[in-house]
């Protein structure tokens, strides 16, 4: 669903017509409220916001799984370091 010109509303108009905007948003529209001609806030349905947050959490989980997979590939290929020696090397570099 794209945003059209009718979905961009000045803050003053949003204040005056908030109930109507809320009904449009509940029906599926998304609104961008502007202040001084620039994007200020977005109005979206609460269920859709929950869905967006769920998608973001899933994306983070997928990124973590990808990093774990790369780490396991490094271990399998022998690209590993002892934790103590790696920490000591980092500390030495920080002192230098």
C-alpha cells in the first residue's frame, strides 16, 4: 500500500479532523502528518504497528541466525582464536 498525496496532512488539519482520520486509519489507511511542511508523525492502525514490530523482531532473529551460521563456518574452517589471547591482543592495541 503506497502513500498518496491525500495521505499527507498538515498537523493543524489533523488536529481539526482527528476523529475522521482515526476512522480512516482504522479502515486501513496510513497517514503522514506534517509540521512546518516536513514529515512529523505517522498514523497507523495499532494492529498494523504490532505486525510491523513482529516483522522487525523476526528480521533481527534472521540476522542473528546468519551471524551464528558464519561463526560456525569459521569454527569448521579452523578460523578461531583463543579468547584469552584475543582479549590480551585487544588490550595491547588499546594501550598503544
